């Protein structure tokens, strides 16, 4: 048995993979694979519209918001946001980790970036909202709800005093319910909680569509994507099909409330093992902002002992726990606990952490 704790592309529900395998050569009664179908065919149209509708159902998306499937990854959307929304030539960026840093860097190509708070030296916390400096002239306020590399997650939705709020939910979308109406735009790459890599789900408020800069590439123009029901050009049809199966799986498992409850249980187990280790394991993140999705930690000493960590990772692999190595920029260990990772999986890891600590103290 292998348990995949990878940060993305990440574990998919086994039930979904079995379904994909079953129908791989013959989808429905078509005699062909979804991979081989025209994106203009009736069979595919059904898969496509069901997947778009499932996003609306699961997230309770109000009518004045559009759901788009776009390509170019989360990184492509960093640029698309600027090109479509930066009407005033300036935007606010909250930088709390690796991914919001990259988004702000991209935005600086298109206009003025106002850093809402000074960029922290280490990404371990979220500065108190009372210290934020929002620009009333900003076209939007941008933040990353869950920093995948650093393990920093927002437990609150920022108050932007009416300026459209834009959020990167690439690594925690569909892991908890939230109020869509607080946002102007929400986006998330598929490869963590949603499906295989290759699509980004964008949910955008209607009135923010239609202002793209004239130089915006057609495929990054929200208006074009929306007008063509995310079928302007050939979409990654197979990815959208698998995503649709993941959406059905989420519904069967109890929706976002169930995903959230599981995420809390799983992450608590790992944080508890860290807490109970007398400093053998350390997580640098402020306890108030610790992620339910990605738990980065060091082993052996507060700054990490690479030989101990390497032994930890080898031992974990022997027991079938894979992709636990920390991001190359921060080192150490990272346990990613997306929707498809079960509570039982997290228990196996927590038990291993406890045993490893006991044999090294
Ligand atoms: N935002 C976050 C929070 C991410 O974790 C990632 C990728 N892991 C990205 C954006 C970039 O996504 P992509 O690699 O699809 O461009």
C-alpha cells in the first residue's frame, strides 16, 4: 500500500481512478475514450457542462458569478488577473509566501503593485489586518488563501472596504465552504484537490468581466472564455472529465462540510505529533495560521538536521508513504493532506512520526 502525501500533482480518490480505468477504452456506449472525442461532440458537451455545473453546486455559486475553465496553470491566471482586472493601473497584493510573491512579481509587469504590508523575511505568519495599508484606488486586493510551500493558511476573509477581492485557492479550493459573495474572483489550479494538472478553475463576478487590456491573449480573456462556455479553443478534455468525476466523489462524500471536517482532523493529528515531540519536530508557522492542507516541518533540531530528515523520509518510504520531501526552497518535510488523503492515511503518518521520535530521543 502506498500513501501519497505529495503537494501537487497529488493523490486522487481511488474510486475516481478505478472509474477512469473502467471507462478508459469505451466511454458510455461511444466505443471510444474521452481522450479521443471531439471537444465539439455531444458526448463531450455533456461531460463539460456537468463539470461546470458541479462547481456551481458544490460551492453554491450565485447566478451573478461565472465559472470558467482556463489553461496556463495558476501561473497563467496570475497574468490573466492583471490583464483583465487592473483597470486603475494599480492593485494591492498581500504577500504571505512563495506563490503570492510570484503573483505580485507578475503583476508588476502590468501596473503598480502596492504591497499591503512589508514582505516578511520568513513566511510564517499573516500580519494583523489592522496594520494593512490598502490603496483605495486599487483595482483589486489579491491574496493567497493557502501558501502551499510555506504552510500558511488564512482563517479569515480579508475586509477590503468594497474593493474586489481576488484569491488564489489553488491548494485549498473545495476543502471548506466559504461565502463566494465576499470575492470578485477566485481561482485554483486543479492538481491538488480538484483533479489532474492541466486546468484552472476561475470563478469571477459578472461585472468584472469585459475590461481586458487590448493586448490580452485571446485565451486569457475572461470575456471570450465566458462567451464560449470555456470552449473557445480545445480544452484539456480528459482532465475536465476526471475533474467531473472528482466533483461527483466530493458530493458523494458529503460535500465541503465533510472535506473541511476531515481536513481539520488530519492536520490536527500531524500538528499534535509535532507538539508532542519536545522540539524534535518543529513547524515554524504561527499556530493561528497553520494550514490544514500542507504541513511543513523539520526534524532533528529546530532548523532541521538533514541526516535525520533523510532517515525519516527513507523510513517513511519503506512503509509506503511517498512524496513527503519538503519544497526545494525550504527543505525539510512536508505532509500534504488534500481531500483524497484519508483520516486513516494521516493516522499512519502520525503514528510513524511518534515512533520515529521515540526511537531518536
Ligand atoms: N498558487 C499556488 C497556491 C500553488 O500551490 C501553485 C502551484 N503549486 C500555483 C499557484 C501555480 O500553479 P501552476 O504550477 O499550475 O502554474
